[in-house]
């Protein structure tokens, strides 16, 4: 996982001023952004092993920790 994504996940999960739904919304946005980056990397011919898959997996695990699940998983959602 890239350090910036890990820091963002930690900040979201540890933020006591946010509701559970606020955290889920923030994680969903983070997931959307990570997918956009991954899509651009795929289309632009960037290194496929750049940590983006791990970032997405960590975001999905954080969502599961909050009792939420992502409807979209896997390469077909890129």
C-alpha cells in the first residue's frame, strides 16, 4: 500500500468526529479515486505492479471493518 493511502485510511478510521456513514462515504470516495488512478495506469501503459491493487484491497478491508461492502470489485469495474 502506498504510504499516502495508508495515512488516509488511518485518518478516516481513527476520526472520532465522523459518523460511521461519514467514514464509509470517505472510504468510498477514496476507493473511487484509487480506481480512477488504476484505470488511467492501465490505459497509459504504466507498471501494473505499482501497488494500486493492494491499495484497493486495503480500502475494501476498511469498508468491511465498518460493516459496509463495495458492490464493485474486481477488474471488470475498472
